[in-house]
């Protein structure tokens, strides 16, 4: 699937909606709904990459910058690096990954820092409820007087866990994931604080200080922004990877 995404327009929203509606052959109201809140925003998708490229080129020519995201290519690329432990070195970020590998990333090579709330797996709890139900056996033994018995029922409740995640992108297109709940923070040394939240905030602030050239964006901390970006055809529960790719691509295009 090839997504057509609009972003970074300079025209008034009403004008942009009219251009999109005319290009797609839809009504202005529908187009305006898709771009409400600003970009980037997924407009539509095609199986044929040529159709997607033609539409993106036409929109861009008419003053609505557009790009194409190949969802298969995104999901087939080399997986991101998942950080288990980190050290904020003098010149570079020193990483220990899940699996035991290590690597260093120079602060000057970092170009994007994206923060979002992502799925952190599921947890299950069992809810036990006790009810009284009519008992025919007890009723017969009691000579016809209606009797009841206790009946326990257990319901398994599945809860989707969510937590904050930091994605770091480098100029070499390496992607690094910092999962707040999964990391060890002892690499902070004397700067290590009492809670995971404080340590994660410290990491974000230090990376912004040490890599001032990197664009920072935290709009995906809000579910509403994620839903607007992906549009109705994509799932905010399962398509975080596409949301990150869309946002990263649009920010990089903007910086050119």
C-alpha cells in the first residue's frame, strides 16, 4: 500500500481543502476534515505506486506539498535499535541494546527526536463475581420453598498498557527506540533520580541540549493527533510505525 500524505502547506486551510477536493474528486467538507489540525495527514492510499506518485506530484504542483509512503518498504527495512541501557558521553551517546550489542552515536549525527505514547503490551486481571441463582435441588428439599445457591463466575479482563517512547533518528537513517518502561537508567550515574519518569525526562532534556540541531516533536503524545495524522483508514493501535515514518519524513522535508 502506498499512502499519499500532505504536509507543510502555507496556504489557508480552506484553500488547501478546495485543492484537495478538486484533485480527489470529493467535497470540500470531507477534505477539510482530513486536514483539520494541520499536517501531516494521510489523504488516501493506492496499491499502484504510480497512481500515488502522480497524485502527490499534482498536489505539490498546486501548492500542497505531498509525499508517498510505501508501507511495505517501511515494514521490511532493518528493524530499529532497542535500547536497554545508555550513557550520555561527552561526545557521543553510548548504547547497550537488548541482545547485548553496543554502539555509539555522535550527538552531531542526530537529526530527529520524536516522542509518543505507544503500546507496551497487555496485562490481564481476573474479575470474580458472585451471584445467587435459583436452585431446583434445594427448592425440592425445602418442600417447594424457592431456594437459591451462590454461583461464582470469573471474567478475564485484558488491558492495553501504554507508555512513553522516544525515537531517535540519525542522518544515516538509523532509528533508535528508548522505551521508558524497559530501560535501565543506572548509566546516568550521579544524575540518576528516584523515578523512571524523572529519569526519562532527564534523558529527553539532555538529548535536546546535546543535539540542538535535532528537530524535536512530541505531538504524538496525544492520541487525537495520532488519529488525525493516520486518518480513518489506518489503525492508531497498530500503525505507530507508519505514524513515525510519516512524521519523520515530513519534518525532514520541511528542514530542506
